[in-house]
């Protein structure tokens, strides 16, 4: 599936989840409701400016809207997490470990 189709699906899902009509979203973005429909159907390329307006109106980041189309590299998150851990005291590290450990157990039970 092409990038614009996937983006459109994500925009429509989030818009509906928030209970917005296309008209309401278009007003928040300052673009026409017809253009919102075109975007949601993946029929037209949109500018970065429009993508940012839509993301802001839906209160999500652009990565959320593009997550089906962008390859994810976890190494950046691992590096950021290691940096945070280096700045913590022993108790904070223990608490963080417990949170991560329990979260992982919960996720594994869901599988």
C-alpha cells in the first residue's frame, strides 16, 4: 500500500477516534474539508506544512501518522534510555527496572 494511502487511513482513524468530522478537522487545519477527504483517501500528496497542521489538530506527532510507512530504528531509543539511566541514582534505576520488567511480563502475557 502506498505511503499516502496509509497516511490517509491513519488520519481518518484518529479523526474518528476524536469524534471530529472532516469539516471540524479542516477548520482546525485551515484547509478545505474536500482536501481532508482527498488526504484520507490517499489521492494526493500533501506538503510537510499540511502534515504538521493535521498532526497538531489531531494532537499527535507526525511520526504517529507515518508509522506504517517509516522504518523504525530502535537503536536511537536504546541510546536515549542508556543516557537517562546514567543520570539516575540507584533507587531510580531499581524503580525503572521494575517498571520495564513488569511491562515486559504484561506484554508477553498478551501475546
